[in-house]
C-alpha cells in the first residue's frame, strides 16, 4: 500500500502568533521556523516529542504551492484546516492513480529537504498533500 502514515496537519490562520503560542505555551510543544524561514512570524512547525513536524501553521496570506489549482479561503473551525498530509512511497505510481481517477494533480519539489509533494482533492473537497521523501 503506498500510504505509509499521516504526515502532518496544516492550519492556515490570520492569527499566527496566537495559534503558535497555543501549541507552544498551552500544550507545551516545540515550535520552530518552517524550512527556508528565519522566524515564526508568518509560519511555524509544531514538533512532536520525536521532533517530527506534525502541525504546520501558516499565515492565510502566504502563497502555498497548491493555491494555483486549489485556492484557499480563510475560515474558522474545521475550515481552518487547509490540508491533510500523508507520507507516501512511489510517486510515479501515485500520480498515475490520481490521474486515472480523473483528479487534478499539482506538484511541488523541495530540494532542500529532498522531498516531492503531490496535491489532489478527495471527493469531499479535502485537499491531500502526499509527501515522498528521500528522492
């Protein structure tokens, strides 16, 4: 099976400081800048105890690689969850499966962390980010 695990949840918000403070100060989680960022003013990764970034928090104003094909509208409640990310294997096979299902697929490469991302929307309108690491 090509899906190995849930990778992270992404929350896009107009309250970056308050959201990151909640995870850091209320839940006691570690917050670090996202790759390529020098601080947490526009985005941050919330780490689990194994130092894995399991919650990504980003400004609603940031441009995400998937915005061109799947525009984002800020919301509250569960609407603030932008996408669900899953760790996967075999990117070519996954792309074939998604396209065979008639889904629009967008792609983003992040060479600095050796990762390829595929984005598609499930039948319920939930965006999935499929991450392929160590390419």
